[in-house]
C-alpha cells in the first residue's frame, strides 16, 4: 500500500505540515511526498490513498495546487474511485473555502474522505505577515503527524 502526499507551499507552512505528516506516515506504510508541481496523474494512479496539503490564498485553494488538480483531473477520472483521502490547509484566516474546493474535486473523483479537513490558521492578515516565512507551532505539527500516521495505518491495515 502506498500513501501519496501532495503539497504546495509558498511561505513554508504547508511544507512543514506535509513533512510532519510524511514523517509519521513512513512508520506505517510506503509513502511518497511530492510537491504539487512535481506530481502527476501517474502518481495518483500508483497510490492507494492520498493526503492533499495546500495553503489558503485569497480565501481559496492555492494556484499551484489547483493546477495540479486541473492537470490530473481527467487523466485519472474513473480510475481512482473509492480510494481514501484527507486534506490539510494552512490558512491565514479560516481555510474553509480552500477545503471546500479540494473536497469538491475529490467528490468528482469519487474519493472517500476519511478525516475532516485539518486546518491550521496562522492569522496572517497584513501584507507583511502574509508574505513572511511561516513557522507552524509544534502542537499543530503534532496534529499533522497524527493525521499522517492514522491515514497510513488505516491504509496498511485495509481499513479503508
């Protein structure tokens, strides 16, 4: 069983979240961590489960993550149905719209959501804070680890 973690990060928050999930998931099953820019349809087809991680940009899914979904959507449509997925969002305000966008794409693919979206809010509201490199607090990284480990363990045990 292989878990695929796909992420996009401009200021480091989503990268830290994805890396934390990856480190914990590695203890449970085979896992690959790929930047959205480096992932493609063949990666989705190869994996049996997914963890998507992206920042909220302008109250929406980041452009690079959306581009990943756009490029992969039709090539895998009807070929990954029923596979489990979860998602994480690094948000400046609430992250809800970015999470809804990912969920709609996953619904189109007929993926099975196995965990509510994990949203980490940085409260970055000024231009300076939004553009600054992020440091995700340890408590939030621990939540990411727990999600990565649980998703990978469920995949390895055949729960999903």
